[in-house]
């Protein structure tokens, strides 16, 4: 796998960690989850910047936000007991299909 996609993958992972910690921080009233938010988001943006050296910003952001949405929804359901109804699951499925279409068929996407 090309390095820029590895950086994008880790940008998504660190953003997901930061967003999970944001929920756990109880509006920044808990110290350690709040620290994790700041560090994770900083790492995520740094890694995204590295990926943007090669991947066009629109493509990178579509992948970053789409995969992040799905990961956060799964974590929200598993860790925080947040329920997803069928339209939410269907919509996230469409997001993933959109990411696949961009990656597999777009001439804009780097391969």
C-alpha cells in the first residue's frame, strides 16, 4: 500500500480516537479524555497533511470523513450504546459505496 494511503489511514484512526475521547470528555470536564482529544486531533491533522502531498484534498477528505463517520457510528453503538436505525445504516452504506466509486473509478484519485 502506498505511503500516502497509510498516512491517510492513520489520520482516520487518530481522528476516530479523538472523537471517541470527545464523547468521553463530557464537554471537556474530564482531564485525560480532553488531553486525548487535543493530541489525537493534532496527530490526525499532521498525518492528513502528509497524505495531502499526494492525494487531492477533495478525495482525501471524502475518504477521511466517510470512513470516520462509519467508524464513529460503530464505536458509538458498541461503546456508548447509541442505537442506529435502518435509514442511518443505509445512509452510511451509501457513503462507503461513494468512497469505493471514487477510489475505483475516478481518474482524480491517486492509485
